[in-house]
C-alpha cells in the first residue's frame, strides 16, 4: 500500500554492456527497452532457488573481490557461469529473501506475501502451505505448464511428517495424505524431496530417502544420483518434453535445489563434458551417476592451499576437506546453471526465457559432518554481519540474478530494495495477468526491462530464534554472541531498521544507512527520531498476528494516521474484471469513480471489481471486528495489514477479521468482485455510520 508509508528512493545504476553507458537516476531507469512488450509470446520462466547459499558466495557479488585481492589468508571460490548470467542480465544486489530460514522463506515466495501475512512462519517445516494463490496456480491460469523440481518441505500432513535423520523408522509418505503436495498447489508436475529433512542428504537411494515423481516414489531406481545433478537433468528433460509436446505453450519451472545445504556431500564424478542427460533407466537414471558416492572434488579446490596462520614464513596448508566440499557444491550448482542455459540456446528458446537465480536465506554454519563448517572461511555472508537465522544483512540479503535476453538489458546493477514476495506481481505482469489482490509485492518488470514506472517495494522480515549470533572475528565486536530471540527488519529506501531480542514493543530499532554502511556499524536511531517512530508504527500497521508464531507486539494497537484534511464519505472505483480472481486493483485504470456517504450506497454491476478506499474514524481505542457477508469474493486491508482475505474462494459463512485500533483515522481498502448487491462491510454487528467514514483528495 504505497500511500501508507513514505519510501525514500535509492539511486539506481544501470550499465549496458553493448553501449558502455552508465546512467544514474534519482528513482527510475531512463533506458527504454520495449521489445519485451512486443514479444510474440509470453516468456518462459525459470526460478532457481538454492539452499543456504550466501550472498558472499556469488562471484559477482563478493568472491571475485577476494580473488582480485589475492590474500592467501582469505580463500575464495568462483562461479563463472553465474558471472556470465550477471553480465547478460540484471543484478539485484538489494534483493531480500522473505525469512532467514528455508520453510517460511519458500512459503512467502510461493504465496507472494511477506512474513507479516504468511501462514508459514518461524520454523514451521513440513507444515501445510495454505490453499490460496501460488506462483504456479497464477501462471497455470495464465496458460503456463508448471513444474516444481527439487526440495519442497511445505506439504503438511501431521505428526508423521516430523522426519528423522538416517535410517530410523518413519511412516512411508503418501501424496494423498499431504494436503499441500505440489500438484495440489498449482504445479502440473513434481519431482523431488517432499520432506524438508530429506533434503539434508543428497543421495536419495543410498541415504534411504523418499523421492517422489508425481504420485510415485522412485528412489529405488536412483543409484548414485547426486540431487544437484538429478534435479537439473530432470528439469532439462521436462523442458524438452514440454516444448516438443506444445512448442507454443510457455512454461514455469520452480527449480529448488537442496544444496549447498547440510551434509555437504560430494558428487560421484566430474560434471559431464556434454552436459547432464536424463537416461531414464532404473539404476542408471542420469549420465553423471557413475563412480563412487561422495567422492569427486572439483580440481580447482582439491589441491587449494591457504595461509592458515597468517604467517608467510610458514608453509601454506591445504584447505580443510569440509571447505573443499562446500566450494565443490557451489561450483556444481554453477555448472548446472550453465548447462540449463546451454539447453535453452540449443532449443532456440533462450531469448524468450526469463531466468531468476537466488537463495532461500543466508549461509549456514552446519555441515552434518564430523568436521565442523564455518561460513567465515569464505565469508559466505559477504560484506555483512549475520548468517542464516539472523535478520542482519548476512542472514536475509540474498541477492538475485535475472537474465531475460529479450528485455535488451545487459550488465545492469540495481540497488532497488525488493523482496521475495515481489515475484508474484512480476511474473503475473510478464504473463499478461493481474496479480491477486492479496499479493504484498510490486512488479519488478520496469527494473528488469530498463523502463520507467518502477514502484517502491515493501521490505519486511520477522523471525524468532533462541540462539546467538556466532562469534566470528569478521563481525562487529559488540554484535558477536548477541541474543537473537524475537527479531524484526524493515527497510525504506536506503534506511533499514532492525531489532533483536524484542521483549516488548518499546525495544528500539537500530537504523542504518545501508547504502553507505553495509556492515551496519553507525546506528542513526537517535538522530532520526521521526523515522524511528515510523518504523515502530509501521511494523504494527503492516502485519497480522499468527496463532502459532506469537510475537511480543501482537497485542499492540495500530497507531492512527495524522490526516491534515479529509472529507466525508468513501471513494469508490469500478474496474473491468476479466480474470479468474480478484485482482490487485491499486494500479489498474478504473471505469468509473465517485464518493458515497456510506458503504451500502455503493451498488456495482455484477462481475465488476470495485475498490472502496478512505479512512475509518475510530472513536476510541479498542478491538474491532469487521464482517463481510457470506459468498463474497473480497479482501480488506486496514493500513497495510490484510484483515480479511476472502479473495481466493467464496465462503458459505460470513468472513471476519479482528484488529486492534487506536482512536483516530485509519486508512482502509476494500477490494471486491461485485455480486450485484449493495456493498456491505460491518464493524462489530452494525454498518459503519456516515460519521466514521472519510477520504482525502
């Protein structure tokens, strides 16, 4: 809700490798790239998500700087294929994952909502992804074939899904008992690990893990199949099959790797020189399934040495094995990304395929091996403090690379703050449909195409963890060993607020100019009291409590807004509604508009979408219950918080939402598909009276 909070604008740097030009603007790209609009067909979309890769593990973001520095006390690894991807597309250097751990991060991504609205929060592994719009369901409705390949971990199904390590007894899985199996959440095809813990190990057959393809468990035939290779080979096979069967139909592929996470197993053999291939024979499923399990170290790292004691007079030592493993895992992902691009070029669908590469959260410190692993060996957290499970930058600044040749944008670097929930609006736009009303994100298409009109995304994280920030020498001294507990992060342009160990809502935010101070060293909170108060207010105004993820600020009343001038009544706008769902109406062109003294005065033609907006003039502090009639398709936001979401399916019961409001004016927006009857929104059991509705010009 852009009008509910002011967002500072960051300068955006754009480099065009073809022209060699560098442009700086106050808010928007000035380079016009219109070819994406003129494309003959909807672009294919591939979203590649890695597991526990750090911002600092990308060559173009950080590792190449270590290589250039050539300091033998600071080892590095490389990602040449990702570097090529960056040179051919856009770097989103200020892109954030939704949460600093995998399940909530992936849930928010798929639903297009931030953590203040997500049903998967904290450590809700293997919980049910609620039945609502997903990236896959939206794109499938737009005419796409859809596939999820790799790690899932959002299936639901109860206690039997609390998986165990190793070969301990566990109830065999069954898609019929998993309420949010991928094919029940918009995906036509699924191949991968269902349970999140299965993804901690990377040889399904040898590690006794279930791996599913649609409704069949197929691990028994996957001899020596290392999952990074397996998922890539299966993705290539699926893409090939799709284009052979329906060459004009676009596809959406969610390729969700389970590496470099957890056990850090090695591939069984070198990467095939002619690329990965799906053989499809039991016991010989892919062409890289040869050699010996957990045996191949990339030659760049097998004999790598470093100055372990920071003493040039003593002999250098070989990298510890665990770091050879980590670097090999990252390089294997890099090889697989390059292999996918080769396939797209061979099939001549490269130009019209949009590929996103990113990670689910910051780097982990676990290896599940006897030899401990620490992300400060390569500084996988990049130039930041924090790791996985932190809301300091190292835990949530994921970074992303986007390659879309038909956009004509190459070698661009964007500093636009954006987050995982923005992909829903982005992919909806490129697919030619409107984002669902509940979507918290904005489209990044202007940034990806170098055109103007980029709106300001809303970046927000909440999370809880009972441990402490690691005591790494690269981290700020006063931050090492800091208690995490309840945490929040919110960002406005270049300014970012973060707070840890939140016992109550009075705990102050630390505020940083993150563009100038990426290490978050200079706390500006005392110098910026107005911004600090805004952060305290907006983290209440833009989220909703969750019964299984309680926060110490859940009971806070939403602060009212100071409105200089307002007029009686509510503004109504009508929109053509040709889609399959209630769209996000904020940025659409209305058919008609006006002002009504009370909400029931608004009667709209059946089937049209209508947006009511204005202020609720709340007479006193209290908890207020809002009610929409049964059978309505509608969504109510108060400030930026979604109070009622009845936009996915009509309910046979009235839809209700409770919210604590301070006395004063509170902006609301009610989106609805008209049933042809008078619009109704009740507060408690009564219609909202004329005196409690107002609007501003």
